[in-house]
C-alpha cells in the first residue's frame, strides 16, 4: 500500500476577528466545521504505536476516536473519549496541547501535529448539540458514602468515577456556583460557562449530590465528615493569590487576578449594573505575570474597554508559561508585551489610587533550578509606566482553611496537602487529595489525572 | 434556597434579619460572619452574626441599609428565600477570662458584639457594654445586654440618652464609671473603631476591632479584603475580621473601602448616617 501523502499543516481554527472580539465576551474560537474536522482527522497517520496517547495525562485512545470521526461515527468517537475523560468539551478547549498530546504526535517531528484538542472539542460539542448525552451504566448502589471537597475538575472527576461504581457521593463547594476555576477563573470568551454548567449537570445526572455555600473547615470540618462518610476527597484547588510584596500593593486599583476574574466571571461584573458586582473600567492596565491567568486578565481588561493593556513579564517570550494559542490570541488583540521587565514599586496619588508603576529592565543570565535562564536586573534601568490599574497574576497556592482545621493532615511548605502520587492518599486515614491542592497551580487535565487515581484507590480501599 | 424567618426594621435604617440556615448554627461562634446574596444577580454581602438559635436552626444579623444590596435585603419579607447564605466565616472572637472587658457597639455593631459579650460573660469576665449612636432612637437591644453586663452605658451625640458626645470622651467616661478595662472590643462603623483605637492607645488598653472591608468570596481566594496590620498584609476574611486596633493601618483601610464609591454609593446613598463606613 503506498504511504499516504502527508498533509503538513493543521487546519486553522475559525475565530472571531480581533477587532470584533475585543468588544464582546463571546467565545473567541468558534470550533471546527464538519468539513474542517474531517480534513484535520484525515491527516492522522493512525500510528501502530501512537505516541500521542502517552502524551495525554489521562491516556485517551486518540487514534481510535479519530478513526471513528473519519467513519462519521461521532457518537462512537465521543464514547471513546469519555472512557477516559468526562470533561472533553473543557479539555478540548483549555488543555496545553502543545505540551501534551500534540507535543509528541509523530507528525510534529517535521510538520504540524494533529490538532487533537480541536477534534476532541468538535466531538464534545457535537454530542451536546445532538441533545443525546450518552450516560454510561451506573453500578448498583453499594451503600458507601463519599464526601468531596471542591467542585473543580478534580472533585468532578472523582465524583463521576465513584458514582458510576455505585457510591453515594456528595460534593461540598464553598462558592455559590460549581466548577472551580472553570467557573470563577477562566473567562467566558475562552470557556463558555454554559459548557461548564453542562458538565456539572451531567455529573448530577449520575446521582451526585451538590451542596453549594458550604465551606469545609468552617461549616463542617473534615473530622466531622469522618464520622458520616467512608471516604473524603479533598480537591480544594490552589485559590490563595500571591502578591509581589513590593511597596504600594494595597493601593486602590491593584487587584489579584482572582479578584479581577471573579468579579467578571462568577459575579458577572461585565453585566453591571444588571448584575450588582461593580468592576472598575480602567484605561491603562498592567498585568504582572506570563501564564494563562495573566493572559486571561489582560484580555478581560481589553474587553472591559481599556485603551492599553500591558503584560509585564520578567523573562522573555519563549519562557511564557501560557498556552501558545492564548499568547497568539492576546497578541492579535493588541495586548502589549513588556518582556524582561520587573515591577518594583507601585505609586499612588493622595487619594490612594494607583497612578504609576516603577519598573526595572532585566537581562537573562545563567539557568536557574527550573532550567530557564534567570532574569537579572540591569542596573540603573528604572523607568515609570503610567497606569490606572494593575493585576497581579504571579501565582496561587492552596488555601490554608482545610489544613488549619484538620489535625494530622501533612502539609508542605507552600501549604499544599501532601498526597501519594499514585494513590492520592494523605497522611490521614480515609482522606484522599488531588489536583491543585496537592501540586499547586497546574492544569485541568493533570488535576483530573490525579483525581482518577484517587478514585481508583478509594474504590480499592473501600472494597477490601 | 434559604428561607427568611423574619426581617423587621428595629430602628430607622437598621434591620434585624433572621434566616433558616441550620448548617451555619451547627458551627457558628461569636465573631463569625456569613456571606449572602439577596437574589440571583446580587453581589455577595458579608454580614456579622448577631445571634442564633440552634434548635430552630436560625441565624440573626443586624444590617444597615446603605446601598443597592442592603436595599434589596430590606425589601425581603418572612417566607421569602435568598439563593446564597454561606458560613460561618472568619476566625471566632478570642474568648477567655481577661478580667474586665468593655464591649463597645455602634450601628450594626450593637448587634454583632452581642454574642461576643455573652461569651465573655459566660467565660467569667466582668463585662461592661457601651452603646454608641447619634441619638437615642438609634440604640437597641439594651434588654438583651443587661443580663450579661455589669452595666449598660449609653453615649449619644445629641445627649438624648446617657452621655452626650463622641467616643473621644471614653477616658473620662471610664473614670466617671470607675471602670478599669483589661481589654476593649469595638464593633461597628470604621470611624468608631478607628477613633476608639486612637483614644485607647494612650490609655494603654488592648483594643480589638472587627474589620469590615469589601469582600467577595470570604474564603481567602480573591484578596480584596486585604489590609495592613503591624506592617503586614492580612486577609480580613481568613486572618480576621478581629484585629488589634492599635496595629491597623487605618488610613489605607479607609481608602480601600472607597474603591467602588463612584459606582455604588453616590447614586444610592440612603442612610441617614453621614458616615457609614
Ligand atoms: C485564570 C486561570 C486560567 C487557567 N487556564 C488554564 C488553561 O488554559 N488550561 C489548563 O489546563 N489549566 C488552566 N488553569 C489551571 C486550572 O484551571 C487548574 O489547574 C484546575 O482548575 C485545578 O482543578 P482543581 O479541581 O484541583 O481545583 P479548582 O478548579 O481550583 O477547584 C477547587 C474548588 O474547591 C473549592 N473550595 C476550596 N476550598 C474549599 C473548602 N474549604 N470547602 C469547599 N470548597 C472549597 C473552590 O471554591 C473551587 O471551586 C487556569 C487557572 C486560572 C486561575
Ligand atoms: C466581615 C464583615 C461583617 C459585616 N457585618 C455587617 C453587619 O453585621 N451589618 C451591616 O450592616 N454591615 C456589615 N458589613 C458591611 C456590609 O457588608 C456592607 O454594608 C454591605 O456589603 C453594603 O452593600 P450595599 O450594596 O448595600 O452597599 P454598597 O452600595 O455596596 O456600598 C455602600 C458602602 O459600603 C461599602 N461597601 C461596599 N461593599 C462592601 C462590603 N462587601 N463590605 C463592606 N463594605 C462594603 C462601600 O465602600 C460603601 O461605602 C460587614 C462587612 C464585613 C466585611
Ligand atoms: S485531554 Fe488534553 S492532553 Fe488529552 S488528548 Fe485531550 S487535549 Fe490532549
Ligand atoms: S501520534 Fe499523531 S499521527 Fe500518530 S496516531 Fe497520534 S495523532 Fe495520529
Ligand atoms: S474576601 Fe476574598 S480573600 Fe477575603
């Protein structure tokens, strides 16, 4: 059989035009059409030893679902994905594919890899549009009760895995809406909240109970739960925002990314005054950091009507930790990137409002522990930047509420709960943990991977 | 949904507000607060817990109608429901036997300091209560404080009840009443807490204040509630809301409270109180 000719380029993603999209909060990437999806799927070489599968943290059988697509068997395709991933519509949109499945796709050696994430999204959206959401068989009730702390990707994954095995599962969520960072952090224009709500409804349809407004550690403690539940899973995320610890950070106009994004997403500040949570409309905004959170904050600022938005990042473009696609989107939308720049001081007026930022230029020196070249300040390079808002997006660590109220729970230096990498077991009996609360801020799919392992370990332990 | 058991105006603009929330009564302690939303499009509003009834599973707060959200709350009737009622939040007030404690409440703080005073009384302290307001008709709950206080003292700006004047008269009042407090606790508007901390610094009496910055989540996630205490940034919702009033950076705190003034207060100010902060 003659080798199939290689089609070197990915099908581009249809998107809203930059000039248009910076004036609305609608999703930027519109999704593949049927034709584009088929063309892209046809590029796959259906490798005998598919490297892409190894690149996916939950091991989706990628060539199999792509094969289904080529045969126009979309329901077969989504079924294949759902064997491993209950949040396909989310992961297809937000996974850092260029670091995972697509990074190792053989096509990527010489050409562009298959757009695996986009195909995954296509199938998930197709299923939602078809209205016929397939539900796997639910095992007979086994009478065992499991409490889950947090309704982010980790909590949702453990809940659905255990519900399918017949467990009586209840999720406890501190906020008034479920979804974790998917709901309060990642903006509507990148991950529509309707998609997240659909996933939450799906988990509820498996019989999982959801208690909102319930702060574990405050409303009830993990200790109290231990009397009522056979197992507890902590998926509380990494919600505590870091600040830079430079002068002026408590000036008005200085926000943590969590505040900025929560006001906009969870509290629908962009619909003020229809929704009551107000949001400052600044004209010159600086965002500190270079990850997904920084890109989201910068692009949100543009959509709220800022004239100029800067990403202030102390390293260079190649070190940006954000998903490449979002960096490109931000560039197209006109976000200005100030690389090798370090904010050192925030300056305000007499009424306590931010007016200027003092910054230093940096240059790249020797590699540091992370293997990236360490930025070092250039002497005498101070300069001022006029702004009326600054958003700090330099990282988060786990919230101490649970650790503080759970004696005997081992906690690491940055407040992260210590859990076995393979099982998610913590230092407390019958208490498991996974996701950002263990690793610190990471990714949706890695939180789900850890959650899956914990669900398996909970099942093994409780079936003994 | 959480059912409203009662909402009634107890003095002009101040409402007593009781909600059915058994999950909160199981864990609540003096000094805690709750976060609620008045309706599905509402912002998250923090209110201190002023009392609770574990048997009925109800929680009571006292709120001052200031802006949009509290105006919505003021329109609720018994039997209505609200979509969000989360708590208890914040650290509990420090309760132990300090000796003699003076509890000062003004505005909604008369309500929120009540469970603190009661717990201090039960812990064996000699408790004095001082109620502060512009005029006699703004003071309330005297009958609740009497059984747990050695004396209930009143201070009104117009002199219509008790002492006449401002909290700046505190040192003089303490002398006249022969009270030597080992600790002072103040709840209420920012100015009352700030001024009290100012005069007690000279008296050298440890003074605990119950801070009320702008909040969103109340769980340490957003950082909007941050303030500077003893030179360090703290999150009021998880590190407080009680702090040592002599260590708070009041100037910064007042400025941060004004962040959304343009958006919220100007168009809506209804409170008869010139400076509800
Ligand atoms: C702005 C932003 C953009 C991001 N973009 C991407 C991206 O593009 N791609 C990607 O892969 N990852 C991205 N991430 C990271 C990703 O969202 C997280 O790694 C992931 O959500 C972690 O999942 P989790 O379930 O561990 O925690 P979370 O999603 O944080 O969920 C934890 C939940 O627990 C709740 N909770 C916390 N404490 C308690 C308590 N005491 N009681 C009850 N409930 C509690 C919280 O309210 C929250 O709902 C982004 C993160 C942010 C903030
Ligand atoms: C821990 C804590 C406990 C509180 N306890 C009580 C209480 O028991 N009774 C009571 O009447 N009030 C209490 N407050 C204050 C109360 O939350 C605000 O008055 C309320 O949110 C104002 O909402 P609004 O929409 O009616 O007014 P807005 O129009 O939002 O604002 C009116 C004024 O209140 C300030 N403000 C706005 N939002 C907040 C906020 N979330 N927190 C504090 N101030 C704000 C504004 O700067 C403005 O000066 C407490 C606040 C905190 C943080
Ligand atoms: S879940 Fe993420 S890593 Fe796995 S195949 Fe889908 S996009 Fe790739
Ligand atoms: S490695 Fe790439 S080409 Fe090979 S099966 Fe996976 S997606 Fe297809
Ligand atoms: S209210 Fe968000 S951190 Fe305190």
